[in-house]
C-alpha cells in the first residue's frame, strides 16, 4: 500500500528497474487523475471530452483497469 502513496517520479528514481507502472494504477488513482484534469481542453484520441468521459466515469475506469491487467482487449474507437 505504501507504493500507492508515493509519486511516480519518486518510484522511478527509487526503483530504477521499474519497467511498468500499470501495477501501481488503480481505480482511485485514475479517478483522481481525471478530477485533476482541466475542463474545456482538447478532446482525446478517441474524440471524447473530459465531460463525456466523466459521464460514465466508474464504468470507464473499470474498463481501463481491466485493459491494463490484460483481462480484456482494447476498446475499438469510433
């Protein structure tokens, strides 16, 4: 649990052989990252705005976590 409280920069400096951060990503960290993003900026590669993505945030975050763990494949973009 301690690693979840430390920043990515700290972890990458402390654990030089760290090759992936996906095992450090969880639903709460993704929700916090979404909350911190500014509103009204450019759309993402999938054409969605922050507001559109946030309309179904819980389900979108669960899907991201599953994709990161390899349990499901990538979602097809429109």
